[in-house]
C-alpha cells in the first residue's frame, strides 16, 4: 500500500520554527559558558588571580617597579583585593567538602585551640586502618618573591587549602634573590632548611640566621613585617609551611620558636630515621609548642625498609617526598617520587615502603587538627571574613593595630637593594 505524504507546513512557518529553535540553543549555550566560567573562577585569568602571594616588592610582571612602600603596596593591594573578591564568590574547589569526603572533620562551631602540646603528647593506639592516598600532586616550579623559585603544592589552584594548612612551598634561592620586606597576619609559618642558610629580620628587631637542618616556627598573629634572604654564597633550599590559626588566636602577639639542628629530636630503628619537628614519633618528642595541634616529621627510610607512624584519626594528613621513591598506603600502589604531595584519606596511621635497591627515601609526614572555620585570604593575610581582610589591609596601610612599627622600619635587605 502506498503511504500518503504527510502534510507540509507553510515555508514561512518552518522558518519561524527554525529561528525559534536556534534562539533557544544560543541561549542555552550562553548559560552553559557563563556557568562554566563561574565554576572555574573566570578561566585562566581567574586562575591567575587566585594564585600567588602578595609581596611589597613587585617585579615588572605586574607593572610596578620596586619603589617606595606606599607606591608598591597601596594600589597593588586594592587591585588584588578586587580581583580576589570576584574569584572567591564561586570557588572552583571547596576544601570543606573535599575534607569531609576524604575523612577530615568539619566542625560546626569555631574551635578554641590553645597550645596543643598536651594533646600531641597523648600516646596513640596501634594502627587498625592505615590511611590510603586519595590524591597526588606534582609540585611544579614557579616564581615568587624577587627572583626566587618555589615548588608550591598546597595553596595552588588545584588545592587552595587543606585544613589547617594554607601553603607548602619548597623554595630554592640564591643571592641577590629572596623574599624582601613583606607582611603576615592570622597564621604561623614554619621554615625548615635543607641546604644553605637564610637570614631573617623583622620590625620588632629580631634578626637571626637559620642553617641546614634548623627550624623556625613563627607566629605572625596580629601582624609582622619581615624579610627572608639567603645568607652567603650558593643556593639555599628549604620548605615553608603555613599553618592556619583559629579565630581565637589570629590576633595574638607575634612570636618565634627557633630550634637548631642539633636540638631537634631524632631517633633510628629498623632502617628508619625520623627527625621530629613537631609532635612525637618512635619515642622521640619535639619541644615545639603549636597553637594548632600539628605533627611535622622528617623520615628517611633505607632501601627495603618500611616506616609505620600512627596519626590521630580526626586529623588531616599528607606526605611530601623530598628524595627517592616510596610506596604509600598500600604495597600495591605505584611509587611516588620527589616533589610529589600525597593527600592521605581516613585512618589512624600511615605505612610507607622503600622498595628500591640502593636509594634512600626521604619524605615529610605532616598532619594537623582541622579548624573548621571559614577562610578569607588575601596573599599574606588570612582571616575568617572579607570584612576582616578589609580591616587588615587598612591596618597595614595606616600602620595600625599591630603594624605600627612598620612605618619607620626597613630591612637591611631592602637597603642593600637600594629601595627607598
């Protein structure tokens, strides 16, 4: 049987229907592009705005030549503040959601974390559930400060924050490059030297040099302006960790704990050596007092040996490989090499194997109590709200509320660079 042809609409009606369909598709495409850019912080430009640390001395990359403090700081702060506000409206990565997924603990109310030494000293039970690697990053080189190179693993676009840790940099710097005068507020910095030496000085008159194996645990608190410059010839290499402070401790007075290499607790057993920067391990204990309870361990594992370290189940933990290759979490996992950061999931401890035949494995194991409070950050200022960030910028520009001594202070590094 011959089928009858369907009735055809009028040509004008078909054109109107096609135009309507095209209009709907165009509108949907625009919405999709807008939503995608909002989710990623505005594309590459948004990503660039989210990166980097604010510095008083700026290079030609941002269009401001090194000059007076007001010329370098004022306009740059305002521009960065506007850009970062836009990028923070819809962050592409939610640390709180991620930490909940990997076993971190989100606290419903602000915690009042005082000195955590007593909590660190509690003996941990034997491991029942070793932590597994849930994410792995390769820290790639980038420029920071003035001519310095860092490998940033925490505080970059892929991992903005790992509660309570804000930044982890492995830095390499040779004179005259370095980190001239710059401010901090609201957190602590931990500088651990691997090679060479760095001279530190601040507006309180504190000055000293930390050498290979030494540690400086600095509490920025309500405000500090300081410089960190290489001391002597050659390359100085080390790590700097930023540890967040709870709202109760963000405005404490600045302070320092400096430990020479010979005074750092160290022990060896079964082919494993550990240096205890903070916390305790293998019977050795650090004298460092931490306002945010923190474990900071430097392990060296000989070939064909294995390390086991308990970590409180409620803490967030990660490992950073310095030398060699290691297998973390499970013997079936692929090994991780130097400059890799490994986020560790839920559990009560960590197991690590060095399966190589001739090369030692050296890695850092770092863990801490998640604070669970909102984080508002503008470069070297870390508070809880955008309003507090605005107040911090105003305090710094007006030399008030912790920054009074910055008005007439200039480091010797700035003088040597010829900055007025």
